[in-house]
C-alpha cells in the first residue's frame, strides 16, 4: 500500500509537458484523476487523426460529458473511444458527433443517464461493425426508440423509471450486430419492446439475451445472405471469373424504405447491399449469393466497357433510355464471356406484360424500356410491338461481333426516344411496376456533369509527417547501396540503416496473447511434433551401413540359398535427422500497420479480432510463430524496420539468433510500434547481412509486410520496388531465400515482381495468427 | 544388355509448340547441353521431351524422381546371385552408355545428395563415375540430360541448389494461351472446339486464384481429363466438377466459386 497519497484530489492542477496537451487539459476543465492519467495518451491518439477544428469539437463534447455528474466513467469512455469511432466511420466526425451528443442529452434528461456509460463504451465496437455514419445514426435511433418506449410507464405509474433494458441493449449491441444487420437489430428490439415493455425483469432478460425467445428472434432475423458471410467468395468471384478486384462496401438496406438504395461504384469501391434474400423470379429461384454475383458482374461490365457521356446534353428521359441500352450492351458482352449468366440475369429481370401500362393515363416510357431491356437479353422474349422488334434488331446489329460503344448506344437511345415518344410520357403518374432491375447499379459513373462540379475531395494533409520521433540513435549507421533501375547502376552508400535494440514493454502481454490462442497452439503443436527432428533415425535397406540389419540379412540369405536373387541391401545406418534451418523474421513496422483490421471480415466465435489493428494482429502472429519455431528448435531471429527517407532506415533488433525465446525478447515484442515508411531493400540487405553469416544449410528470410516499398523521399513507386527486387536477388546469390507474406490483398502486382514465386498474399487478415506459423511449417517441411 | 531400340519413341507424339521451344531444344541438343524444363504441373513438359526424342530419333529414358530415391537407384547397384554378385546398371547409367536422352522428372523430389550424382555428366567432362564398381563411364556422344522442375512448390526445402541449376539451360513452360490450349484439348480428347474453349476458360478462372488460396490452377492435363469424360457421355457440368474442380481444392469458398464458374460457362 502506498500511503500518503490523497484519494480524492482535484486533478485540474495536473500539468503536462506538451503545451498542446496542457491547453487541451485546461479546456476540458476536469477534476478526475483517472481522466488525468490517460489524458495525454488520448490527446496523442486524437492528434494523429483530427484536425484543429475536429479536436476542438472533441474537447468541447468531452467537457460536456465530464460535467454530467456521472463520475469519470462516461468521460473516460468518450475520450478513449471517440477517435476510434470516427476512424471506423471513415474519419467523418461531422454528422456523427451531434447525433451522439443528442443521444447523450436525451438520456441525461430522461431518467436513463445510467445508460450513458455503456452507450459510450460500446460505441467504438459498434462503429467498427457498421462503418458508416448513417448506419451509426440508425443504431442510435433504435436505441432512443427503445429508451422512449420502455422508460417510465411501468404499470401506469407516473413516476419515471429508467428503461430496464437499455443498458443491457448497449452491452449486447456489438455482439448482436455480428449476427444481424441493423434491420434485424431493429426487429429484435421491437419484439422486446412489444412483449416486455411492462415487465422490468423479463425485459432485462430479453435484452441481456438471456431468454429463449430473445435468442430465437435473433436466429429468425438472420435471414438472407449476409454480405459479411459471402465477402470472401465474392472476392474470389471477382478475381477468378473477371480478373478484377475491388474493395466491396456494404450499405444498409433496411431503413431507406423511400429511397431504396441502389448498388453503385466509385473511387472507394463497389457498394452493395448488406443482405440479399433469395429472389423468386418468374424464371426460378436465385440465391442471395448469386444475386451478389450478378451485381458484381454488371459493375465489372461497366468497368470494362462503359465510357462517359456528358449529361448536360440530354433530357432526363433520354438519359434513362441511354442507361437501359448501355446496361443491355454490357450485359450482352458479359453473357458472351459466361453464357450461363443469361439464366441469372433473366431470372432477376422483370418481365412486364405488354399491355400492363395504359398510355392514356400513365407515363409508359419506363415500361417500354423495361420490356425492351428484357427483349434485348432474351431472344425468346414474348413481345410483338414492331418498334420494339426494330430496336432489338438495331441493337444486335450495332454490337455484331464487336463490343460497340457507349456513344453508339447513346445515339440508338436518342433515336428510340424520338421514335416512340408519346404525349403521355410527360404525365406525372409513372408506371413503375415491373420495371425495376435491381441488380443494376445506378450508373453514376456514366455521366459527366460539366456544370457545378462541387464534389471536391480532401486528401491527406502533408503535416501528418511532421511529428518527428526523437529517439536516441545508438549505433553508427551502416550504409547500403540502392539500385537505380533507370540507369541500371547502384547508388553507392545510399541508405543509412540504424540498428537499435527495440524498446521493451511487458513480457506478460505476450504470454497473455499466447494464452488467448491456446486452442490454436494446441492444434499447431500436433503439427509441430510431426516436423520435429526425431534425432536418431534408422535407415534400413542400405547396401553400406553401420550395422547389419538382421531381418533383411536373414531373408536375403534364404533367397540366396534357394537360388533367388537376394536383396543386397542388408545393412542399416543411422542419421540424426536434424533440421538445418536458420530463419530471420523481418517485420514491416510502417505506419499503415496502425490501421484497423477491416470489420465484417470476422464472425462470432472467431476469437474476436474485432477492432484490432494490423499491428496487434501481427504481434499475435509473430508471438505464435516464435513460439512454434522455438518448439522446432530452429535458430531464429526477429527484427523490425521502418524508414523516414534514405537517411534514416530504422532496423530494430527484437531477437538475435543466439538469444533465447525468453522474457527479454517477449518484452521487446510487446512494445512493437508502427510508424513511417517502408524502405524494403535496405532492410532486406541488412537482414541478409546477418543471415549470410550463418552456417545453416538453409537460410530463410521471412518478410511480413502489408504494403509495397515506399518512402517519403521517393516519388516514383517503381524505384523502391526495383531496388527491393534487386535486394532479393543479392540475397539469393548469398544463399539466403527470401519469402514474403503480404497482407495487402492488392499485392499481386508488385510482390511477384519483387519476390518471384516466393510470396503469398493473405486475403483474410484476421487469420494471420494461424497462417503465419502454418506457413512457416509448410515452407520448411 | 539393354537394347537401344526399346527406348525409342515409335509413333509421333502429339505436341503443339507454344513458341520456339522446338528449334531451341534442337540447338541445345546439337551442342549436347543439359536442359531444364520449368513449369507448373500438367502443362506439357513430359510431352515435350517425348516429342523431341521422337523428332531427334533418340532413345528416351524417363525416371520419375521421389523422396526415397537414392543415388544407386539412378546409377546402379550390385545384386547377389547364385554365382556371387552382379552389377546392374541404373537408368542414368543405361542412358549414358546407350546415348539416350535421360529425363529426370520432378528432380526436386529427390534428395539433394542424390541430385549431385548428375553433376559430372553435366559439365564438359560428360562422365559418370560408378564409385562402387570402380568404373568411369564416358557418356555416349548422343547422351543428353533433361530435368523437369516445378518452381511453383511452396516449400523452400524443395528447391534446386544453385550449383545444380547453373548446369542447365532452361525453358520456362506455362499453360498454353487459350487458343492453343483449346486446340490441344480438341486433339487430345476429340471434343469440339467450342466445348474445349469453354473448358479452357474454366481452367483459367482457377489460374486467376493462384496465390489467393490455390497453389496451382487447373492444369491442361485436367482439362483433357474433363473433355475425355464429356466425350464419353458424362454431362459437362459433372465432368468439370469431377475432373477440374474437386481435385484441386478443399477450400469450400474456392470450390463454390469454381463451381459457379462452371455453371456460368454453360448456357
Ligand atoms: N503443348 C502441348 N501439346 C500437346 N499436348 C499437351 C501440350 N501441353 C499439355 N498437353 C496435354 O497435357 C497433358 C499433361 O502434360 P504433361 O504430362 O507433359 O505435363 P507435365 O508438364 O509433364 O506435368 P507434371 O509436371 O505433372 O509431370 C498431356 O498429356 C497432354 O494431353
Ligand atoms: Mg510430367
């Protein structure tokens, strides 16, 4: 016990070395020592991603929360979680913060202020699951709705009771959102409200997921094919069938009854619904997975074959017609590649009746176009309208065996609109039934608007690089050459590599990580035992050997005596079946490792990679690998690297070949941190210099990286790549084999250039802890 | 004594050249340079050697290498018989004496100490020492050594030593481009060109996944298998699943994707 420390102490007087932190602290005006203890760290994190205005808003909100009179907890939760919330919602604080503060005020005003802390504590986990501000808003709406409908109305009492379910709801929400879309969460919540609004205990059970019906409703709501469940098959689909790859981003489908979001793609990825139910079309059933595939195929078609047209020249009707023709063109081309797609498209395409729309009263253009669209896809269509038939013929003529063009389709569409025009097209009443083709994207990529282009983009501000770490540089640098592909020469002594002992943290953290993976470790252990050298192995059937193998000798003798050719291999020998492998594990510790592992890529029961950074995951993986190699007895070393221009390549010693896998090493591993860039070549050369001095038969350099070589002083991305390739060649010449495990799903393009055949891309990063050790075993089997 | 004729390739094997490999091989053979054929499994390496042996009218001795193979399995060994001992030449020795092309298939499978026995045959000496017998064989002027090697193996252990690699000229094989592969499938299996093209297309979808869960894509050999099954009346989708998808993966997501590719490829 430490004595003499006053328990209650106003922390307002706390002072911080960093002036920015100090100013922020004064602004916060907070007396909780617990907050003061973590404040600097929180501000550090916030500074890394917030600009000045965002930081102010953050502090202002924090100040408000600190004065709610609910102790330090809500404030702590907010300070610690908020930057993560914002990061998960793609850096967008603006629409989110007012929402969250509104919810807090609402809870504070009602008797539900107790729920504020759990609300804030789980918000980051929620944000990582939902990943967009809109989705988080929906989540907050669900919660507030629950609060309003379950507070203060129990058995007609007029006293106001807090909602019994709300705090539990917040506790369970992250887990629930693993299983349900936001729509499912709302249905589940509604069920609880409807049935238990006036039974406080049972309401608590329900929202704690403790009651049978609560679980049953969760199960029921898990209908349809959830995007999270098919993300990998969809990635594989794009890659395998279309040689395409793209970030897939789900959007919520449940709450936009009016607007009904439509798939689209833009700079940031392909947007698809978060869930698809099976579709029962006129032509049969299409599974949710196949619906996703149809959407992706359609977008791929646009990406391959669609150009852009200037929108300003066209009327809305004309644009609509252009889109129909263009959609059919690319689908025709897609079906040429994969004829079986016709089945899927036709099963999803509405088949409007020819007389369904009355042109006397209704605008029928959509209806006409939907029929035309169907007829363009299906040669066996039922329509007889001569104009339709004429344009079907002209369409196929335009395509012929070629691909035609967006331009040509636009012309065809204009002529179609002109030829089929009717007065009633202008009517306000538009025929929509059976005209919506829901696997088609919204075609935003097709149109170029000349006037008012106000969608400016904001890119990283250059100041980010300004935060300079001031550590001691213990050893004088070693200088390595760098390959200049342009001139095919080396730039001598170009990169300075500073080697330093990696700082230490808490070794117990690593043991904890290993414990967390105890099950996996057990599984690995079985594999390891198979690989482990069995020391003395007897080799039988030897012509020459150290001992006579009696069994074989006798049977040979019998053969000999009976005139049969005897087996001459009657000796046996022994060898020590040693694995003679030295391995150096080189870790890319560049800034990008601080990114969060994308959500939606994991499912319940996976051991929870929820919200981890790539760095944390790497740390787990490396610990497991180190443990595994240690079991095998192969000598190994671990080092990390990052760089800040060629003048400062940091090579951090974590474990040397002669060091044991002990607490000292674990402590260094525990303190692993990421920052700066990736000057791969220099690091490879430095690591190679250690490995080549080893005596083993096989010397392996295993590189774990999440991106391609890059550094702030190099603008040509090819340069460091070429240099890294050269470095790998140099290693090979020295008898060192380099192998790269890349966490960048888009790495194909460049890892092959650098590592030839010796690489693997890990698509499911959350599996890293498992993959890294297994990969090592496979490689050295 | 082994008869040279028995190792001759009698009928012309069907081989469709992918590039200039035939003339380049002839040049290598003219100079008796050792040849290494690199490439993924089932892309036509063995077929190529067979074809070249036929074209050059030289005997061909093929050895499929494996982990348990010892140097004696290549070079030869003493056998005991009623009159004492008798030496039996191994395939490499036979080839060197006869002047055959000796094709060591999948050389990386053999242990490295086995591999080194070929070294003296591959440099200017062109000799093969039979240590146990105390004999030094000068290779026949027609003798040539060819090895094949699949660099796609992920194991770093299964790699050729630099000192072995650097004794060979090398050809890089890969699956033929689509039109050519289609012709090959047509000729090998007798199915029509349209079907063959579809099968090749499916094979390519799997090749696109190399490095993303698949170590190797669907080989030409498997495409020929599928086509052969279809030629014998098996429904195309079934044949594709059985001969092309099932053999290459146990990963459920990949299987589903390739199954879908099969479905999408047939109208
Ligand atoms: N260029 C080609 N000409 C004719 N047939 C070919 C060609 N390429 C591949 N094939 C077909 O592919 C099959 C497999 O080829 P082959 O047995 O030569 O493969 P490989 O490369 O030796 O494979 P492995 O490495 O597994 O031994 C052959 O039986 C043949 O049907
Ligand atoms: Mg072969």
